C-alpha cells in the first residue's frame, strides 16, 4: 500500500472506528441502564422517555408513600399523629431523595431534614391552599428546585395539619450518574485504543523503515558499507530503501575500486622508483670508474661515456613514460601497443648490470636462442 493510501486509511480509521465503537458501547450502556432504571423506578416498557424528565421520575418515586399518606388521611387520620409511623415513612423516603414535614397550626412538629427545610420554608403553601401542577405536587424552581406534595388534614384535637413530601430535584438519578461516568470512561478507552492501533500501524509501516534507514546512514558514516537495508514494502519508503541499498552497493564498489587503484598507483610508483634507481646507479658507477681511473684506456673511457649517455637517455625516457602514465590515468590519451625486439631489450638489461658484475669479478653469460625477427616485420607491427 502506498504511503498516500495509508494516510487516507488512517484518516478514515480515526473517524469511523471511534464512531462505530462509541455507537456499540453507547447502545450497550444505555440498554443496561434503561433496564436498571425500569426496575428501580417501576417504569413500564415504553415509558423510558420519562427519564429525560427527572421531575416525573422522582415524582413516581414518592407516589407509593404519598398514596399511603392520603389513604391514612381519609381512613385513619389519627395515624398521622403517630411519630413512629411518620418516622417509618420518612426513612423510606430518604433513599428516594425525599423527606417528610408535618405542620400543625403553622408550627412544624416533625422535620425530616432541617437543612433543606430552611431553603423552602418560605415557599410552603398555607393550609387549604394546596396547588398541584405536577402530578399531585408543586414544582419550585430557582437555585434549589424541589417538588412539594402536600396533604391537609385535621388532628384529633381539631388542629389544622399539613403533611409535606419534599423531593430534592438537585439530586440526579444514580443510574444517570453511572451512565454519564461510563460514557466518559468508554469514550476515553475507545480513543486510547484507536490511537494505540494507529500508532502501532504507523510505526510498523513508516517509522520502523525510517529507523532502519537512519541506522544504515550511521553505519555508512562510520565506514561500514556492509550493512544492508532491505524493506518488505512496496510503498514510497520501500522504494527509498531500495534506492539507498543501490547507493550503498555502488558506493562500496567505488571505494573498493579506489582502494585497488591506489594500490596499483603505489605499485607503479615503486616500479618507477626502481626503474629510475637502476640507471642512476649505473651512471654513478661509470662516473666513479672514470674518476678513479678504472677506465685506463681510451676504448674503456669511450665505453663508459657512451653508457652514461645511454643511461641518461633511459632516465629521460622513464620521465616521459611517467608523464605518459599520468595522462593515461586522466584518460586523456588512448592506449597504443607495438612490437619490440626482445633480444635488444635483454641486451640492454644486461648492459646495465655488467658494470656491477665486472667490479665484483662476476662473469655473466647471456645466451639468446630465439630466432631473429626480420626488420620488415618489426616495421609493420611497430
């Protein structure tokens, strides 16, 4: 897959995968919480839409206790004078974010929650003026919203009494809290999971080959040209690895060729030095022979002088050949080959060594058994 296609794929994965996972997770969480809400608040199937209105849900929570109070008012009003009975109802309502107030002739004789009473005391309706705007209750908005259900009755001594069921609407349903928490945690987990998958994929397909290339460059920088960089992909980075590998091989060949060339140059210089040293030694020897009087006859003197002249010419030829080799190295002139007389070549070599052997009383015998080459053949092949 090309790098461009991978980036597009990563873009779509970054959008589609979290959306799909969030949809699945949200469906699962909402289904579980809806089931829990239906069971906790005794909601019928098809009434789930009521969870969007906490007033109706919390109103249903206190319906059982409120109906029991109304029944007591109608049949047994004396039960509302029983503090144990009131405490029992209040204990039941505490778990439903509600509490009970009992008022007699304008004075509260039972308070289920003093702190919350202080927030709504001024909003409580007087005896005989109960308003029911929310399923038998009154909604009080503002900073501290409450749902108030009130039932008037008369005490056994004829006193005016009112029993209130107060529900705090600031308290969210626990399942809704859990739903919000689970949704937030699921969203974070899905994002982390998606980011991890994409990071591993990008690292495997992009960063790992780039790290391999970086190591290869460091190896080349350190002089190691044997470190091979091979990619198993055919994208742009894979092509870059292939180009790098070709460059490494070519660079290694060039360096090996350069080393071989330098070795040949050293060998050539060594040979030229030896070739220059030989005629210089002969010139020096023959000159010392003339100075020391070894050549005591005119014939020997002429021979020595001719040899010196010949060796000087040979040195001149060697210098010209050195210049010629330099031109060959620069590829400025073409190679040319010609035939030479081998007999003359070896005769010349023996003449260079003859003086040293003569001083050391060494007799050198040279025999040439090759056939003489016709002069016309040399002319044709020279």
